[in-house]
């Protein structure tokens, strides 16, 4: 690759990064330290480890949230969705049924990460 091609490629990458970080391409970019973890919820990838963590934490918090104990099988379904919404209501968050960084923070903080789920759930910390 010659120097002109490399310069063009570098300029393209710089411009793309600038557009994304300034929000021109659809929203405000925010720094989310553990955003690489997979979100859990309808339409999300619902990785086994992430769903399992949600289920473990949900069962741990079932007295506080009022939601019943659910199966810990790593499979996302109606019970897991309901448990997420119960946690979100308990924490005064929008009960959208999706574990993103805010819900992940609540779950990790409420259980003091006793299940080692920090690397499996998105958080703001």
C-alpha cells in the first residue's frame, strides 16, 4: 500500500470516529467502561453466561423485588424477562426488561458481585 492510500485510510478512520463520538451517526456516544459485556433482554444476544448471571442475581433479590424464584438455566424466557422488570421497578428504573449498563450496575451493586458477574453484565463502573 502506498503512502497516499494509507493517508486516505487514516483520514477515513479519523472522520468516522469523529462522527460517531460527536453523535452525528445516531445518538450521543457515552463512555461505558464495561459496555463490552453482552446486554440481556428481548432482541439481544442473550449469551448463556450473561443470562445465567441475571437469573442468579434475580433469585438473590427475589425477596426485595417480590418476584418469584426462577430456573437458572442460562436460557432467556418470560420468567427471566419478568425478573429483570421486577428488579428495574425495585430500583426505580424504566422497566423495559433489558439489562443494560444502569440495570447491570444495580444488579452488581445489590449483590456485591457475589456471583462474579461483573464481566458478564454491562455496567457503568
